[in-house]
C-alpha cells in the first residue's frame, strides 16, 4: 500500500476531537466487553485491518476468549456464545454501520430500548459511530497494523 498522510501529524486538532469521543466512551455505562465487540464487528464490516488487530488484542487483554472473538463475524449462527444484550448491540452495530441499506431498524431499536436504558442505547450508538469514524480514517490513510 502506498504511504499516505497521517491526519494526527497534519491536523492534530482532528484527532483531539476523536479522542474526546473515546474519552466520553470510557465513562459510558456499557461494559468494556460490549464496547470491544462493537469495535471488532464494525471493523470487520468496514475491512479495517488496523482496527481489527487493535481491538481483538484489546479484547484478549480484557479477558475475552479466542473463541468468541473468532465467532463475532458469525454471531447470528453462534447465539449460544453471546448474551441477548451482546446480540442486540451487534445487530445495532451491523445496521448502523451499513446505514445505507436500511439504517437502525424499528425492530432492532425496540429490542434495544427493551433491554438497555435510554442512556445505554445512546452510548451504544455513539460507540458504533465512533468506531466507524476511526475505521474510515484508518482505511483511507492506509494505517499500518502495529505488531
């Protein structure tokens, strides 16, 4: 891949704004496990190798199992490995990441508000929006995977 600009080097204020979103998410009520599952699934959909590598490593460091990480992309067929809350957040992740298809469906939204508080639903949406922004930055700038 060709070397491209580093947005952080060229426009550090842009990264400062992105890190502010990350700071907000560190204080969110949703669990670190749920946040990493969201980040992994969105990154898989977006084909962001940099973020997949980063967030699978982070998930492992947080105690996630290899098996669940391997199954994230097939969570609908591996439901016994994911809680109802995780399945709902993963469905939200797919629908919001693929917003051009139909967006967050009424069914998925209603399921989310029946399981999570309104605050948690907002935090899940913001987690999905944030990782999608990071994916687009990493993919468009050809961010290299760190070993």
